[in-house]
C-alpha cells in the first residue's frame, strides 16, 4: 500500500502533504527548513507517522527548463533524503506552485513571505504531490 509524502523544499520552512492509496493529496504540516534545527527529526516523525513509502520533492527548474542554483540545492537535499530514509525520491516540476498556493488560500494579496504558519508551503506541497500523482 503506497503512502506518498509531498515536499515543498525550503531553507526556513518545508511544506508537507501526503497521500495514501486513494491518491488524494492532503496538507500535513510545515516543519523547520534545512537551515533550522530539528529539520531531519521532524521529517523523520512524519515519515514514520504516515508509513511513507515514496517521497515527492518539488524541483524548481527555471521557466525555460534549465537547472539553476535553487535546483542544485534541492539536488543536495534529495541526496540527504535518500541517505536518511532509503526511500524512492521522485522529482516533479514545481514551477509556479507557490504562487498558485498563495492565490488559492490567500488570494492575490497574500504576499510572498507573509505566511509564517506554513499554510502556503503545505498547499504548495499538495500541488506538487497532485502533479506527480496525476502523471
């Protein structure tokens, strides 16, 4: 029985979403980002709690499809995920997911960086996971 964890990578906060065999992405929670203490412990709790079998990470390619500095950061993060969990990690294009998430939950007036609760990050993780599951 597959259980997927969608991940919206961030240095300050990581948004998480999950889906089971029904393949319906649901927001989970935001955990500390890779530059914060507790990042790996909190990710581990979520992987264990939901019996995750596959990790799905948003991959930030440029609009023209090229790989930039941020995508290289995500590549390093994915290497760490593979070492920590030994689970399959899938990359999926995340272009415009954060903007779409802000639009969905906060309207066009919710500025980038205005959401400290992690709702936008979790909504973006849902969109990332949904895109992956629909392919």
